[in-house]
């Protein structure tokens, strides 16, 4: 990678290096939300930069509550904005040096959901996660269902309840029936879980009836976020046959505020796991389509510091994003700018890399300890879950920041 | 019901009587789409009526591509608009008599999707349909799954691919694996089906964490439409375990263009089937919450007139809309104006009232005849499916018009 030096102060190990420059929506005090780019501990106010005449995109596209209209301008335009900002942050005689008002401290800003999500799809693309779940809930000898290696299995999720990092979530109420009960009861979930996922944001719409090929899929992916698909396992277990997860998921999903572009992640591409048996031709794809992104999950009680309870990696995904998008549209289903497609829980091979408490506590059978000495199987009230992720190679770091959320008692 | 006489010519048996006055979005020639109310064979241009100073709502709310902003004004306002129009169409000295320009012939107009659908949920609330499917796919002796009588089972559908009546649909391609095949193949669906459903449009948003009680649910329902949840049974069968229907449904769903308000349907309320065992308290509801709406399905080949292949009724629903909405939000899931919640296939007890070809042809085993003498089990290319529905009582008719769609060959 060409070495870039910025005149802006960026802390060592910042996720938001000069190589990253992710897009988000922020507000200051009671201002209207608007678009920005993160650099180090600051945010660049894109509308303000545009008003200085330094960008090809009019400020009105940045003075918006979401990035949808900006993203819809297309990659040629959005990539140029990112590269123009990069240049402005690198060149010695940058006009931005005379305009401190375009910089906002991240700690002073409120972050918002970066896109209006039209449709949200959740995949199930980690073979380790699908195998673990299959072992627990079905047959340990035939943990993977027959379709799993042929289809990037996914389902439609609830878009309305996607919230930005930092939003508190009330423990959901719902119907629960354990094997011991004669009839279901209505109660607060007591098997509340997180799911360590990444999601991609669709950057280019299609018409109904149009297919996206694996080769063209990257053109339709604007960028990625961290995604926590909160799950109430007890509600889910009773409701999910035969039509899939519903209220066990729809009370909330949390996403990180900064969308890291696919272009910023280009240096971190790696080959994915071998797919055996061979997939159908519309899913066949050559080359590197996985991404080496280190992930970790922190859990903190109200009393304790965070305990790292999992370290995983996005590169483990059996099905890659190009295959997910090709599959999703192979029937002619249309996608829109701002749609979010999440990976499904990203588990690795060993116990220290499992992406959910269901797996970490093996269905509640293996309690584990937090730093304050308290034990956990699932999430208790006032616990906070924080997902972090970054890619790093040859001293270059491109990260996602975090997606965090605290579970409050049920209402 | 108080007898109303309008000075507008309305054909006998029109679905769009003076008692109905449903809302929709129409355009003429290359005009921008805008809001209207149907009466007989005409449409009243609401923006034009507003500009005459005859409505409390500004024309800007009607000069919109969808009804979302109008609906979000709230029932007090939207009901008053409907009643004001009703009065203008009834009174002798109506100012509209001097303004023929506010009337547009339906046959000259193009109808559009009436709302932007944020989230779409599909329920599974007909006990006859769920039992038929269970008999075919699972155990005839235990056709209903254990959760079915406790939960209004539902799942998230794809909002982006909801289209307005009259939109042609290309037969979807997808992965199919029959029991006889060793491995799945990629092909055009050859078990393409419709589902006779009704959907309701959410009229009042909630915040995340808020619940809607069965008692308050009607406040959140703006009105109803006919809904055809096209289904590719072969794709669905291979993909749906364990996370539910996905590409077997997401290629398209069709809805009728006119939203009939809940208020217009008030005279047609009836009691629903007895629910046994007793439901949990958050689902308990007294009184009349089903609606006596007669439904029929017509099927036509390219060569033939329509054959009526099913007659059903919305009153058969085991779970009513109030229970569906209470259940959907009991975990705190938020709803937005414009969300669509569909009933699931509405089948009656006997074969002539089944709401899908899966049931009518009993999984393809019982071919039936169309008027041109050709036989069908599932939908063939260039076949047209049309759903119609109306309520009628004491000479008053309130109907939905139709939702129609033609299946074109796969692309």
C-alpha cells in the first residue's frame, strides 16, 4: 500500500486512519443530523467542506438525516468524495488547514443510524455457527441441514427496529414454552443473547426481475458495519417452526454508526474456506472475496469492566457477500440503496471464537465468569455488549469502531 | 345503516359505493402521482378538492407519490377527509357539481402502490390453511404444530418487491431439489402458486419498546387491501428449513390499489371462530373483530376467460388483526405508518374455498380444468390470477376492486 501521511492528528491504532475514512451521520447539540467522515478522533463535516467549494457533490446531499441519497449518487461519485477528502487531509497546503470549523470532535457528536434501511436480511453463513446450533437443537451427527452447503441460507428481518450503537434495549417480553411446561407463559425473556455479525449496506438499487451476478455484486455493496442481532433464544425456540425467527429477533438489532467502504477494505481481501460440494454455477466465484477483519466481543456488568468473551474473524464466513447478494436476487428480488444484509453469527472453530452466548455457554450449560466474579450464561439486566472490529496489514489499520448496547429491564 | 344517496352516478354493485370511499394513488398521462378517493367508476382528485378550499388538509399532503404522509396525520384527520368527501357527494347544493375537473375516470388513470411499505409481515392465521399444509408436508394426524393455537404465527417478508395490481411478474428462477434428486438444480419454478390474502396498512407508528394492546389495535390500522403472496412452492420447500420462506416468496407480492378504511368496514364486523385453548391474556379480546368479506379467485389462461377457482371469506381467520398487531409488538417491536401486515392464505373448510393452488390441487395431485379445457395444478406462463373481495349487508356494498397479475416466462 502507498504510504499516506495526514497532517491531522490521528492516534496510533485508531480505527479511523487516513486509509479508512468511513461515512456516517452525526449531529452536534440540537443541530440537524448531517453526513460526515471520521478521521482519528474527529469528524469532517462534509456539508461544510462542500460549501467551501472543495467537493464535487453539493452540500444538500450531505445535509440529510441519512446517507441514502448520497450513496445513490453511485460509487464513482462517492469514491471520489472519499478520495478528495483523503487528499485534503494529506496535502501540505490543504485549504482545510484554514477551516477548523469543518472538524468536529467525535466525543462532542451524537451519531445516528447512517442509512434508512428499507429491507433487512439476515444470513446464516458461518459453518461453525450453523453446526453448533444444529448440534444443540437437532442431531449432533447431522448438525448441518441438507440445504446448508448449497444455499446461503437467509431470512427477512425487521428493518424498523434496527438502532444505532449506544441505544439501550429493553429486555423483550414474549411467549415462552420450555419442554417441561404444559402450556406457554408470557414472561420476560431469560435467555437473551447477542449475535456477532457484520452487515453490508446496499449501494446500488436494482429493478424487480433483475439479477446481480457474483461478478457484479461488489458494485452493489457500498460498505460494511458491525451488527449485533440481539436474540431472545427462549422466544425464538417456541415460535420459529415452521416460518422462522420473528419476535425472538425483532425487538432490536444494533449497528455501528460508521460505514466502512468496500474500497477501504480492499487490501484485506483473502480467500474464503473451500466450498464442498461445488456450488451451483450462479454462486461460483473465483478469487478473494472474504475479508480478514478481526472481531471481538466485550461483556460488562453494571459493576464490572469489560471482559472479552470472544475473538473471531470475518474471514471465517463460508458464504461470502458476493454469493449472498447473487443468491438474494437470483429470483428477481429487487434491492434498494440502504438495504442491510447481515452475515449471520460469525463463529470460529474453537470455543474462544464463538459469536453468541448460545454457543459460548453451550445452551446455558457452561456458565462463564466476568471480571467482577459474577457468572453468566445469557445476558442479565444492565449488562453491556460491545462488538469491535478492525483489519490490519503492514501497519495499516482500517476499523469499524464499535457497536455497543445495554440491556435494560423489561418494561 | 343510514341510507346515503349520492348525485354521482355509481353503477349497481360497484365496490366503490358512497359508503366506501377508499384512498389510493393515481396518475393521469405523464402527471405526477397523487392521492384520490374512488367513487363508482371515477376518482376524486383530493389535491384539486383541497385547492378549492373544501378540505381541512392542505393539497401538499395529497400531491405525494404515496399516502404515508397523509395517513400519518392521524385518523381524526383522515376520517374527516373521507366524511367531508362523502358529504360533498351527497348534498344537493354540492360545490363539486361545478367542478367536473376534480373527477377522473378510473379507466383513464394509472394506479400506483398506495403506500411506501417500510416493513411487510406475513401471518399464517387461517386454521384451515395451516392444517392443509401440515397434512401435506408433515403429519396428517398432527397437522397443526404445537405453537399454532397459542401464537398468531408470522414472519417478515420482503417489502421491496411488493407491487401494485396489474404488474406482470416473471416466473422466478431458483434452487430446487425434489426428493428424487441427488443434488439441487437451478431452474425456473414449476410449482408457482398464488396465496389469497388480505393485508392491513398500519396507520399510526409506535416507538421501539412500545406495545399495542388488542384494545388499541384498531387505532393503528388505517385500512385493508387484497393481497396476493405469490409463492414458488418448489423453491420454498428446499430453502425454508430452518429459517423460513425467503426466495420462494420475495420475487413479488401484489396488492390492490385502493385502501378500504377500517371505518368503512365497521358495519361488516362479525365474531371470529372460537379459540381453544384459551389464548394468553395479551391476546384475549372480546367482541366482533373479524370481518365478513367475500373473496374469490379467478384464473385465466392467455386463451381463456376467467374461471372462478375459489370462493372464500375473510371471516374465517382464526387469529384476527387486533391479535396479530398485539402479538407483533408485544416484544417492543416498533411499527411505522405504511407497514403492511398480511393475513396469510385465507382458506375455508371445503375444497371450493381453498386459498392456494397447493391446496386446490392438493400438492399437484388433483389437476383441475379451466374454461378453455386446459388442465392446471400450478400456474403456467401467461396465466392471470385475479383476487376480488367485497362486503355486503342490507343493500350496502363496500368492496376492494381487485388485485390481478399475469405470470410471464422466466427471464
